[in-house]
């Protein structure tokens, strides 16, 4: 029942979608090589997700033939399942979900793999006067943070330290601000091609901005009422560039916020008072995020 002409190909992703032996083959593979089979398990979950999407789309499609038999529906379902199998298998990367699932399986089976999250703060120096030592001390606490928060800090920690030092602001406040605006990096602003804009702080592109931009639908509050609007945001080539621009913006337009030191409440209130955000609860939200355990080590930096 193989789709490939090579009879020796034992990959589960090469089989027909409707295959009674697939589950048994997967169990056998897991018993012999748990780590090696993780990618195929992830691929099966990715296919299940696409199956549900295809079914929802098919159910939502209007039916114009009232005399259509149930047999036609059965064959349509079989076709959809095979289509999703083909889309998530082969030499390509599928939808990309399988890679994320496989990585999570690896973390669950091997907690030591979470050590990779220390990569950014642990590298190099972010200035003189003992700052390299501070960065090294931050590596251990960050490495112990699991999940989205730990990964997010690992990606931007180095850039945060450099920008915070230039202002004399506590790094944990910058991290909290970035986390609030980007949903811990899970709600990035992207350009027209779907590429990351690196705009972690939701900085809009005003008339004076001469760099790249992207138009995004965002929520703004008018007289306390939330409204959806399309706004133009800045696009950066890297997180380092984004943080440098953020530091310039704080020092030039939000000077009182830049002088908050390590006080999250003052920082949030001054940003809100300066018009950084229209959400009436913005300062309170920022203060709560700043108390996240993942940011504790950065308070002392």
C-alpha cells in the first residue's frame, strides 16, 4: 500500500492515509527507537490537525445537489484525508507544526535540553564595568525557565541588557514591555511577506520614520472603547536594531518613563501618560507582567 515506488521505504509518512497497519508500525518504531520516532509522531499529529481543518472546510461548503449520495461524501472524505497526508509528508517541511511538536516532545523526554535557552544572555559581554559578569550570572536563572517565557528571554536577553544600560533602566522593565506588546513573542508583527518585523514594542511608523513599514490590524481605545484599526508599524532587520530604536524613543519622547529605574508601576504610568498606548489598563497590565518569575533575575541587573 505504499505510495512510493521504493518497496524498502518504511516511513509511516509514505503510506496511504487509510492504513490499518500504520498505528502498529508506529508503536513498533517507538519501542525500538523512541527518539528517532518523535518526528514521525509529530508528523501524525500535524496530519490530524490538517484532517480537522479539511473536514471543517468541507462541512462549511454549500451542497447544491440534494440527491448527492452518502457514497460521494465517503469518497470525498477519503480524498481529503489522502490530500492532507500528501501535504504533510514527503521531502518538504509540511505545515511546520511537526517541527514544533517534535521539539516539544524532545523537551518532555529530555529536560536537560532546556539548557539551550541560556544562549543569548550567556554569550559575550554587553559593556564594561563588570557587565559581562552580570550577563554570565543571568544565564543560570534563565536556563531554568521553561516554556514560552524562557525561550523569549533567550532570544532577546542580550539586546535588552545593552539597551537598558544605555538608559539606566532596569532590563526587566524592557523585557516586560516587550512581553506585553508581543505576547511573549507569540504574536509578532510581520511584514507583507510574513517575515518577522522584530518590532517587539508595537512602535508605529510616524511621518518622521524613513525605514521599512508594515500595515497591521490592531486594537485601539477611543474614549475607553476598543476599536479595530489598520495602523502602520516600523520594521527592523534585527532585535538589536529594534532595541536601539526603542531606547532612542524612550529617551526622546518618554523621558520620565526612562527614569523609572526598576519601578514597574512608575514605568507603566509614565508610558501611558505619554500616550504610548490607548488601553486604559495598560499600566496595570505592564506592572503585572513585570512580576513574572522569568524576569526576576533581570531585576538585579
